[in-house]
C-alpha cells in the first residue's frame, strides 16, 4: 500500500487491504486443505508495481495480449 491507497481509504473510496488479509489467508488455506495440498511458504515477492517497477515477464505478457487487437483492429467481440 502506498500514499494513494491511504488517501483512497481516508476518502472511503477503497478499503485497507491489511484488514482483509487474515480472511484471505483463511480462505486460501481452506481451499488448499480441501484440495489436499500443502500451501507453499511465503517467499520472494516482486514489489514496486505501484511505482511502475515490473519484472521482464510483464512485457512478454503484454505483447501476447496486444497481438490480437493489433493484428485485427476491426475485430468485434
């Protein structure tokens, strides 16, 4: 969370994600347990996306997603 998130929470436009994280963890743990899987330990997580810092993989993903509209600009869905 950053300064923008703090402002949005203050203006009641968004919620503090830290308040719902325990519920999210509980839900994910339940899903893994029902699937007879072991939840992986928390490890490295890329940070900085809110500041425009992304991994190289995002560029490849965006390239794939942009192919269709660029190749067929008049396509209708």
